[in-house]
């Protein structure tokens, strides 16, 4: 696998940062990138869903082997975002209602939330919680933006939102082994800024995540991205990330969206932002809770 490295990587000029970046580059080049302490059940779900011949019974055997994951699927299936007003009480109906993309999302969400409990990541709980809360907020917002403002599949948008911070998560778990570097916030933040996209690409390709999701995670920070045609998944992720960043200050959203090409493709304006946040507040909160935030 070819690893796309940053065109310029201005990290802090110290030996620890340089050595850590070398370590990251070597690990990415190996093509065997995996999150540490990732629960086995999530890996099994990922593998079974990668099979083109997968059927419902195969999926049920895997997700049903982990009661906590099965309970999470039922919770999501009965959330406002998924429910049609009729509750479901068995796993088969929950999976049928959700669809395989949402099952994949829920399994990854479950696994990433469980990582906080891993003994070898002790001490990172607060940082991981903050990152996970942001990922679930962006995922829920992306689901709403896709459904209301575009023709992008909302479930795919939710998965892209969940995964947009996976590069940061990977770097965090690796930097934990280098406490001196982790304590140097300017150096650490520079590494995250310059490397999280390359890390995310390698990790998601290793997970066999759909190409459009990998592309969206790689592109969403490019606020000037140009393309022809209607809004796509990258646009949805861009807008969702910005709206989450500024939703506590709705009066500033319009200003911060100026010049963002993605919002123009959705024909969004100040009234659109306010209505979207107000009308979706409860649904986003419930979806975040269902995802484990």
C-alpha cells in the first residue's frame, strides 16, 4: 500500500517528535495498521461484513456473541433516527431495520468506546472520551445533514462521521507510549495536524472501508474543495464538522461558513443552520447516546 505523506510536515524541532514521526511512517508503510485494544467482536463484524456473500444469519451469529453489542444495536434500532414508532425487541428485527451499514457503524462505535477501558491505555480516558464525544456528535450531525440537505445515504454519512477522528485516535494511543512527547502539546498537536489524514487512510483501507468514506475522511478539512455536481459525502462531513464546532454559538455559524464551498452546494444559509440545529437537537442527542457517547 502506498502511504500518502504530508507535503510538508512542520513538527517541533526536537528529537522525540522526529523519532515518533519516523515510527509512524514505518508503521504505516507496513500496511498492517490496527488500533490497539480493539475488541475482537468488532474485528469479526468487520470481516463478516466484508464478505460479499454475507447473509443475515451470519451477521446475527457474530453480533449476538457479544451481549453488550447486541443491546447497543437494539438501542439504536429503537432510537428516533431509526424507529418508525414501532419498537423492536429482538436482534434479527433490529438488524433488518438498521441495515448492514448501520450495523458496521454501531460495531465500530462500540469498539471505540470500549477502548477507553483497556488497561494498556490507562490515563487516556478523559482525552479519549472528549475525542469520542466529538466523533459521535459529528456522526449524528452528518446523518441529519445528509438526510435533510442532500441525496447522500445518511447511514454512510454517520459512519464517515464516526471515523473522521480515527487518525487522531491512533496517534493518541501510540503517543501514550512516549509521555515526554505527549506532554509537549505544541509538538504533539503538530504531529496530529500533519499526520492524522495519512494515518486514517491507512487504517480505513486496512479495514476495507468503502472508498467514498475513506475519501471523505481525507478531504473534509479542505474547505475550498471544488467539484462539479451535487453535494457529496465529503461535503456532508465538512459541514457536519463545522456545525458541531460552532453549534454552541449559532450566531457565529454564518460567519464561519463564509467561503466554505460545501455549504454552497447545499444552498445553506443562516436560517438553514438554525433550523437544522433546532429541529434536530433531540434526535442528535439520542443518536449520540445510542452510539455510546
